[in-house]
């Protein structure tokens, strides 16, 4: 299927390199193209040289696209890129790394998408299924390219896959057996022309499903409720506010799974370790996905009780002189930051900023006014944030993360929370949100040591 085929991989990030290696192992004639310079891509180029994989850097050559039989696009590369558009017009097959992997992956796929909560929900579904005795792999946008999991998969494997809107843009056949949609709120408006375009990319998770598959949907999300006409699979719902016809809901005390007239209390809310209503939503979604693939309720409860969350998502880093430091570097949009603020009643010193994604920061105003003692601004979006949130809370500017942490601690009082929830992308100062979160944690650790 791939042997001898000329394949161009566009983008040298993690999934691009994984796709290139995957294709190379199967005898394809592979080339990788990236607009960044050789100096910026030293490690990536070294990886390709070791495998004798052809590459071009510093820009995309039209000939590379014109001569390819197949083009695989990394998530970070927009389909509107002129040579990609030209290739599509010429009838070339252009697919995502997720689509490439899915053509060879064995077992069932549980796909998880949404504007916020994907990583927590994906990780929790993985932990639940492992506890329930399934053979499990977790990958996708969570940091493990799906192509790197193909060789270890078997017909019995449950592949739990976090999916970004970017990964869902070029999937002619990718079909998850269970598709989970957590929420749809404005994000990545620097890449999409409108919120509607972003929503359409997200809804692609359902487009290849049939009536033998399952959709797990947030009952409270109005955008999802308006999009039911594109979903052909069996619908299961989750909600923390209302009872559902089938799926999981919170009755004020327990998380209850309902199927027709049968209701079973899966776990008491008092046994859950994760803070915040948004995490309760993530857990109800995970329970629903696990139950539709027949994981036992007792095993689900066992896994949920043990689950302490994921790195960079409301992660408690340290307590210094009565001030708690939380790392929510994964809060890369305003809705995620709102959810982080909702998780705390204490006065908050909020570190905000990074690379703007076309966000409206004024939506943060009510909660900032109610809960935030001090704003520490960081990164490229500082000026826009200062303008849009003027007069809402006192603001200080930091030049780097170390300074932001020290300023935040200086402004905090005993019992306060210092919260990194930037509402922005990380690429102005960091490689990704994980790098930003690690630098925050390292800065807190240095502060703790004095």
C-alpha cells in the first residue's frame, strides 16, 4: 500500500516526524518539508538524517508537492497553505497524520475532542479501561503520535485518542467507534476564519461514524445540541446539571449512569479528587465512554477514585508560606481560564498572557473582578489584555516566567492561590504549553528553595 509511493510529510513537529518514520519503515519514498530554518530544526534534521529520509527546510518547494502521490499534513500546518491548496485542486490525496495511522491501526478507537478538558478526559478513560482489564493505548494530541502506536496495536486494543480540531481537518475515512465531544467554545480564531469554521472542524469527529458507533455529548453545550443533524451514531449524553435519557448525570450526590429505565450510581462525588465543576463534567464524559464499551461500574469507580489529574491541568505544584501554586498551563483559551478560576474560592493571583489566538479577554472580567486579587501579565498578548481588562484588577508586567512567579508571590497573602492559567498559546516564549508549565514549576521550586 505504501511501498515505493512518493509521500510528502508537511511539518517537522512530533507527529510529522512520527509519520515520516512510519512511512519510511513501510518502504515509502518519503520527503519532509518545513518552512523553518535548519538552525531551528537541528534535532529534527538529525532524526531524519539517521534514517536517510529526504528533507527540505527554510520553505516549501512547489515541486515537492507536485511530485508527491500522497501528502500527510502535520496538525500545526494549516490546510490553507498555498502549495497545499494547489495540491488539493490538482486532485492530490492530502490527509492528516491521524488519518494515516487509522488506516493501519488495529482495535477500537475512542476519540475525544472539545475546546477544553480533552487531556484530562482522555487520560481518565485510559486509566478506567486499564483498571477494567482492557488492553489500552493512549495517544494523539496528548503528546504521543498515533502513527507511533500502530505497531503495538492488536484487534483487542482500545486506542484512546485525544483529537484537536487541526487533526480532524483531513480525515476522509477516520472513524472512531466512540466519539466524545466535551464542549465547543471559541478557540484558535487566529487559524480559522470564524467560530463556525472551528466548530465544523471539531464536528468532523462524527462524519464517518455509522449507526453502529457511539457519540458521547455534553447535554449543556448548545452548539452541540444544534449540530445533532450531522451525527448518525447512537447518542449518549453527560451532564452535571440535568438528568439525561441515556448516559451519565450528577444527581447532587452521585454520578449516575442511565440506560433506558435502569440507573446505577457509579461513584459518589465525595470520592472524587479533582477540583472544579469542569472536572466533574470530564468525569461524567469518561464514565459514559467507558460504560458504552462495557467497562464495569465498580472498576470505573476504582479508577476515578485513584485519578489525581494530569500534568499542566490544575496541577498543585507547591505551597509556600501558606500560598498554593497551581499550574494550568494547558488553559490556552479564555474558556479554560474561566473554568480554572471557577475551581477556587480563595483570592487568586493570576498569571495571564502569551500568544493571542484572537481571543476576547473581556469574557474573563466578571470572574476576575470577583476572585482575582492581582493580575501578572506575561508575553505578547499583554498589551491587548491590559486594554481589554483595564480597571478590572490591578496589573503588573513580567518580562519572563521567573519574574512572574516572584511578583505573584510578593502580591499574594497567606491562603491565596497563585494560578498560571494564561488564556493564550505558549509559542511566543516557549516550545509548547508543556514547556511553559515546566518552566513555571521550576521557577516555583527555585522560589521555594529561596
